[in-house]
């Protein structure tokens, strides 16, 4: 049985006004951690439509409106239909607010030009992909693979082929006489982009020091080195530097919020506590953090998954 229905989609989008522009990212993070990746396409299709509308703080008026309920139901259905189309090699069509009730929606539209709508929807797709990619380090690679696969299957063809690859630290080469073949292609001693490596390490160090400030940064580093030196090496050089600190798509604040969202169900209180402070350091308000906790808690309650209330409650 599906976890998300029209009522729950509307609640996620309108019950947490502080998260009016990020609710779908935080919901994606929670669903990924709970291994409910099959629910992510419904989030995508509803966000592709709902984020085109001006927000309203009158929750009752919105969530009880028959056309908003229809919009949520249509989003669930279109997400399922898109996955079926993709499975048989048919291109997934655009996801828009149906013309049959376009003018009956009780909210104003943010955009009037087609190019602005496409730009916004493209950002939503890229942002949701980035959430799943970044959280592969916290939720696990298998979940991320499954999450990105199902997200791609439900993504309109217009956006599915758009590349958002980070600049590579290592580039394949066809010319060097001493090149050795890898699964990605031949590499040699000149393949390493040392400037990119340096830039990523500096950015990763800055991101780490912002999250874990006031000497905590060095203490946690030392604990990781003491536990197993390669743990720190891997965390700094392969997670924080090229992955988490990359903010061209997700800002540092949004990155912190989705990290909190996936940590809450994990019962890892020391790490959650550190990232709660880190989110504030990255610009999140206490209200945004509290709403993130409440939204994730609600999703967990639908799945009957207990969470650690005490750490977040201390904020």
C-alpha cells in the first residue's frame, strides 16, 4: 500500500510554511532514509506542479479545495504512469497543471512564460537528484542508486537528459603514451586536475569548519583519525570535499537541512546534534530546523518508525 495520498501530499506542502520552498527536498531525504524510494516520484510530480503556484498560509482553504486535491491525486497517478511509460521505452511527457481545471486552482501562478516554468521545473529535478546523491554518504549507496533510478524513470524526458556532473578531478586521455585503461577510460599522470583537487579540498575544509565550529571541528577530526585513520581521509577527501560542499545546486543551508532529515530516523544522536548546530551555522533558522524535524517525524509516524525526540527538542 502506498504511503502517500493526496491528503498527505498537501499536508507536506502546506502544513510547514517555513519549508514552503524546500518541503519536497526534505521529504525526499526522509523517504530515502526510510527506504521508501518508490514514493519519491509522487513527490517529484506534485512539486513540479505545486511549486509553480504562489504559497498560501491558509492551509485549510488549500488542502480542502477540490481542485488542489485533484492536483495531488493527478500527480500521484501521473508519477505511476510515467514509470510505466519509461519501462517500455516511451518518453515521459511534461508534467503540468491540467488545462481542464487550470483556472479553477485557488492560488495565483508564479510564472506566465513557458521558459520560466521550464527553468523552475528543471531546478526541482536537479535539486532532488542532488539530495539523493549527497545523501548517498549518509543513507547508503544502494538506497541512492535505487532512489536516483526511480526518480529518473519518473522525470519528464525534457529534463531527464540534462547533465549536472561536477567538474572532474581526473580526466581521461587518449593521447598519452603511458596511459593505463580504467573502467572510465585511459588515464595517465597528466589526467589529474591538481587545481580542481586543491579547490575541492579548500571548499571541503571550509564546509567542515562551518558545520563543526569552535574547536569541535578539530576534536571530531582527531576522534575519527583515532578510530581509523582512513575514516577521516575518506570523509574529508571523498565526502566533504567533492560531494557535500558542492553548492552550485543545493545551498549549504539546504544541504544541512536534508542531512538533518535523513539523520533523524537513524538514531545517531551525537551526529544529529552536531549537524543541528551546523545547520544554524549554515544559515538555517531554528524555525526551519524545527519544521524539518516535525515534517520528518510525521513521515516516520505514517510508517510507524520511532525517532529520537530528545536531541531535536533541545534546540
